[in-house]
């Protein structure tokens, strides 16, 4: 059976932590930033973890399953 290919879009968007969780960036931080508050933009800067419900899909895209 051939090797599973990693989805190149997912490869650019997700990173793995040491404990095996998947990190992601927040959306809504690329344009139309003038109407968003400083606090909102600052909080969108930080990384978040992929939700448990979406973790299996993300792992499939990263060829980890």
C-alpha cells in the first residue's frame, strides 16, 4: 500500500505540540482590522488548540491516522 500524502494546505496551517495536540492560528486577523478593537486583535494573535471534535479530521489531513 502506498504512503499517505499529507494535505499541503493543512501542513501550512497546523503544527504539533510535544504532547501530540494540534495547534492552529485564529481566523479574522488578516484584513478589515480598523473596526476591531485592540483587545480583540491582540487575542487573535495567540495560537489555539484544535477542538476535540475536529482533531480526528485534522489528523487525517496530516496523515497521522
